[in-house]
C-alpha cells in the first residue's frame, strides 16, 4: 500500500470507530421507538425515552453513547477478488488508536508487564489510544470489496457473558431452553437494560464467541427469526425491564448465529448480553 493509502485507511478506520461509538443505526432507533410506544410501566418508559434522547444528543454532538467507551473489536470481510496490501492490518491498528484519541475514548489502557497488567498495579495510560484492539477476525466474502467493521464492546456485557457446552439430547429445543435460561439470569443481573442478546453456536469456545460477535455485526433490528423472537419474548415475560425497573422491555432484540457443527453430544454456546447502548458498531468499505 502506498503512503497515501496507508493514511487513508487510518483516517477511515478512525472515523468508523467514532461513528460506532456515537450513533445508533436507524433500525436500532426504530426498535427503541417501538418499545417506548408500547411500554406500560411509566418508570421504564421514562428510561427508554432518556435512552432515545441520549442517542440523539450523542449523534448530534459526536459524543460517546456511554462513559464506558468499550474495547475495540474488528471484523474484516475480505472479497475473494480483493488484494490485501501488507500494511493494511497495521493501518487498521493505527486507525483504531487514532479513533480512540479522536473520540476521545476513556483512557483505559493498563500499564505494566504481564502480572502488573492483570493486577493493575502500574495504573493506566493517559493516552486513550493505548487501549489495544482485540485480535481481529477475517471472513471471506464474494467480490472485490474489503469491509471493516469496528465494534466497541463495553464492560457490563462482558461480566454477564457466558460460553459453555450444552448437551443437545438430539433436540434443538433443549439447547434453546438452556439459552433462554442463561439469558434470563444474565439480563436480570446486567444493570443497563434493555439488553440486546447475541448468541453463537459452534464447536469450540473460540468459534462460538466469534459467531456471537458476527451476529452483532450483522444485527438488523427490523429482522427477527422465529428462534430470536422466541428468546426475546420469553425473557421479556420476566418483566425485568429497563434499568431493572420492571415493565415490558427487558430485551430489545436477539441475534443468533449458528455455525457448522461436529459429531458430538454437545454444542458450544456463547452468549453476549449486550447492553442498552449496544451494539456499538459501524462499517467502512474499501
Ligand atoms: S453496560 Fe453498557 S450502558 Fe452500562 S456502563 Fe457499560 S457500556 Fe455503558
């Protein structure tokens, strides 16, 4: 890649990170408006109204949707006829760091060696760009486009996430019931409801959590499968509600991505209990 192209990629990725951190997609706004209109609990209705206002203000002023600006995760979709220059990945990494500074994100990069980073003994860097992005994923797509999606993952959903084997007993409903049971527990504990549930079903812990992230990348609040709707409805029947105040909207939508499976009596299921500002994601194309 030429110098100009490198700088272009850095700039576009930085802008994409800012967009992911400061905007709801139109379908996400429609989902909030729909839930607000049918909410019967006045306290929960007030919370939904504030979340809509928060999103409008964030977009208008290019401000983060939440003080926890999240950890950047990147998914690259690489066209089979596209050529990926050798310095594309370093440019993506530099673009993420630049985007964190441009936002600016909360400075959350932890200093020190391995043990010090775990114990947080050496404190934090003042530089928002110090927060390294998570290992990225590349997905093959037809054509010659290179699409980069930046997802900003907040801490609350990490606390309420879970990846574990589920014995299927040759019955999909058995797995689905387990997913609903996980979701009910996680949503009740989340704190920043309404939740957006993302499930991946795969053959390993890595694959299942990658699929859950892919489900968030693809999330379209206007489209729900029967399975996704069943999960949402069954968790909403718990009446946990926005901020746990009760009401009709504990879950805004559910997104499920089921991958290839292997001969075994179990499946690996991964749940990300995304919070009320999620999924914060945006995509750019080269
Ligand atoms: S859980 Fe979500 S809304 Fe709550 S503090 Fe974290 S990022 Fe913000």
